[in-house]
């Protein structure tokens, strides 16, 4: 499967997903959701599989269930985002007060500064904890409905072209929108000059585990709710001319729980 890496070992990839109060039951109690729809269907031998426990009410129960998944070798470990925050926020040169609501926040249910903060804390914790060359991060409400061998090909593409900094499959089977957001095709990929989604992303750890999240461009206002994580990544990437590759051979599904 991975014979295109003939001159060097296959770069390692960490899988990470996040749970919070509204989705941990779906992710951790369904016997097929985490192992199959979130992990196995990526068709890749992850070097580690991390669960980020974000803002949940019954932390001890969620930790206990996570331990059961570890015992089954589905997860490697879990981390509690709030316990990491005192260390990772200074590392990324951020403060909790940096996460402010936008003018449109009132249009969305239950959005406040806590929501903006925890929205960013999940992916930041995953980047901070990742011990591999690359990180595949996806939120708990993202799943792969069908197997798709996209990660190895995406890593190969990003290793060859330093402008390509983030990869993901097509979203919600919306091939037309993904094509419209790109400016050309290269093999199984659409290539886009801009764009980022925190729903699912594949990135190189050494690039994104840096204090790079303080830039917010005026043209990032299309990201709703406020100064969210994806607005910060979009701004940093666009300021440097970095590009996004979208594997068009399949799709992930995102559904708010």
C-alpha cells in the first residue's frame, strides 16, 4: 500500500479526536463509531491514537470509558484538555481572553466565550500531545462512512511540495463545492489557495505545533461565531501563501450532535 515511499520510511501519523459534553456518548458508547467510522476507515496504520477529553460534566465516567477503549487497543491514551491548558496556552502564546465572540455569535445556539475557547483547546491539545511526524485531527462529530485510503497519498503530496500544508477529504459529499474552492486538480487532489476546517485536518506537527495562532485577517470573517481556531489557521496560512489539498476520492461526514 505504501510502496511510493521507497527512499525513506513512511512518516508517522497520530490520530486524535475530541469529545465534549454533547458528543462523548456517541463517540465512546457506540461500539462501531470510534473504532470503525473514526479510525479504521482512514485505512492507515496510526502510530498512536489519542482521545482529547474536553469540556465534559462527568469527567471520571468519560475517563473510565476511555480506559476501556485503551484496554481494547483502540486508543493509545487520553488527555484532559483543561489539565493541559496552563502549559499549552503559554506554549502557543495565547490567553483564554484571546477567544472572543464575533458579531454573529448570537445567531448560533449556546455560543459564548467559553465555547470559542474550548473549540480551540481541543485541536491545540492534540497538536501539543502529538508524538508523530503528522497529526490527523477530527472532531467527535466527524466520521468516515466508507473506507478511504487518503492519508498516505496526502502525506506524500505534502512531503514533495512545501506549499501544501494541510490535507483533508471532501466534506459531506460536496464535490461541487470542493471543486469550486480549488484552482486546479493534481491526480486525486483538488488544490486550493486558501481554506481550512477544524472538522478534520492532516498537518505536519513541526509546522503547526508552534506559536502561530495570533494572526487574524480581515478576510477571515466568513468563519462564524468569533475568533475560532480555524480562523487563526486560515489567517496564518494565507499570510504565507500556504495551500490546502483536498482528496477528491471520498468524503467525510460532519453532523452536529
